[in-house]
């Protein structure tokens, strides 16, 4: 019901894949549009993938065709499948609503893609 924690990040080589996940309360899951955000070192945090009710997905151009945001309705999970990873995908990934709610920012998960 409070801060959201992302998990699943790891060190991976270029071209590899990872799946990130985030669990939230049923009420949050049901009420709000959802998104994954990324913050690279020294850079501002920005959204990279979002899920807008009733099921519209949007992606930043840099990840289109490689990342997929989805929901597990039975478990109130939001997922991010990341394929064909590139070094520029490196950063800390967070989940939150869209637009984000300040009180929901929690622990991000580090994704590091080696060159």
C-alpha cells in the first residue's frame, strides 16, 4: 500500500535479457496507470514503459521493440520484460504510477549491461 519495491535487476551482457517485477496493493493496481522508470547515473529519472488502463502500453523510442510491460492480474504485479539489452539501458529501475506519486517511490533495482 506504500512504497513500491522493484526487483529482478542484475549484471548482464549486451544482448541479454532480464525480467523486472513489482508488487503493489490491489487498490493501487486497479486505480492507477502504471509505469517503469529508469535513472542512469547523473541523469534524471524518466519513464521508459507505461501501462494505461484499459490496457494501452507506451514506450520510449529507445526501448520500443525490446521492452514489454505487462500485468499479472492474479498477483497484482507489474512486469518489465527486457530483451536485447544495451549498455545505454544501464540504470536503476523503479516502478510507480503514471503520473508518479511521490510517496510511492521506493527501492529501485540496478540493471547493469556490460559493453
